[in-house]
């Protein structure tokens, strides 16, 4: 059969391969990139989109002046994307019910914000190990903006991080919130009454890395007071410096729950100052290839992360 006849061949029903091709093109900057993701030839991608448009009797992508398809969804294409992703998700969920998790192999690349490392990550990893004993896990700990960029670039299978999320092809679900408070060692003397912002800025403040949401919130709170802030991407460093009396730590109390030395030597400041909670999410890129066991396992790991995070006891 000639290439022309293949491209002109009509379809009489929707199958998942064609729907996955449509979603891949909608999620890519070009038809060429979509073909690379699908591990197929670009003419095959073009043929499937043509078959789908012919079957639905509508243009799913915008056209240029020469009537060539652009990798930009038309209004009808945006509507179909909602239904297509829902159908693919339902198919995958149904398949997962009958798939033996113990047979899943591959490498899952997990990005994690450090606050979670110090709290419920080990519990989550135990659950993942039990569900997928042959799955290899690579863990990258970084600040949330970097993790988000790596999810968008598909360098990570999923990440546990802080928002915002600006890519429509990245899915996310809420995990839990951590309050943020002020801690200081006994070496730093404060009045017995409630501590004010003016009292705090007399001392060095040690907190999350620059370009993170909690750092920005702290800067906004202290606007006009000319504080001295030391920022670190390592919360372990923040705690260590606070223990050694270098300044006031601005961190979630949850990360000290398993640190007996920190709970003993660092005290929560008596203050009415309120900082925004840290609202953590799990994010992952949209998957297209249902033959990829890791992509299929991601959905289960997302559910495990949510269950563990929401069941984690709050620090009083």
C-alpha cells in the first residue's frame, strides 16, 4: 500500500493509539517532537491526526495560510483534549487493577523538596518499595522552582514541591500544608513578652533558599525593616546554624520532629507574627505511552504520596 493511500485510509472508530497520538501532539511544540515521544515516524503522527480529524469532521489544530496544521489546538481540539485525557486515564486505571506490581521494572526519577525529606518521605518510600519491589528510585533533592522546571522538561517522573505551576501539561494534586515559625537557640536572649518583628530583625535570620516561596514571603513580611537574611538550599544547614547561635531559623516545626538535639536546644519564639503555610503538591507530566511501566506506576505512587502526607501527624 502506498504512503498516500495509508494517509488517506479512513477510520471507523476511535482507538487509544490515535487518541494518544493526538494528546502527544497537543503536549509538544511540534509534530516532530511528538513523534520522538511516541517513538514513531512523523508521517505516522500526521496520518493519525488526519484520520482523527476526518472521523470527527472537524479541524483539531489551527492552520497556517497554506492550510498546513500548526501544533496549536483549535477550540474543538481543546475540547477533545479533555475527553481524550480522561479516556486514557480511565483505561490506565482499569489496566492497573489487573497488572502485577511486582513485575514492574525501570527507574523512577523522584524530585523532592527538602522539607519532605525530613518528614514523611521515608514512610512513602517504604510504601513504594512494598508496592513495586523491582522498581529503582532515583531521588533528587532541590528547591521547588528547579524541581518544577525538571518536571516540565520530563527529566523527573514526579516531584513533591511547592507551587506555582505554569504548564498546562503538568498535573498536580495537593499533599499537605506545613506551618512556618521562628526558632532560636537559648544563646539568643529575647524578652519574655511577645516578640515583635523589630525584635527579630536585630538578629540574623536563616531560612530557605532565595527564589523560593517561603523566602519571598519572609522578605515581604520584613519589607522596610532592613533585615540580614542568610539563605540556604539545605534545611540541615539552616538548623545547624541556628543550633550554633548564628541567628533565628524560619522553618517548619515539622522538620524538627525527629531531631532530639534541635527540640532540646531550639525554642519556638513567643510571637503573634504569622507567616503563610507551605502548601505542598505532587506534580507529574502527562504520560502518553501505555507500554511504559514507570509512567503507569507514577499514578499509583501519586496516590501513595497523598495518603502518606495526609496521614502524617501534625506537630503540636
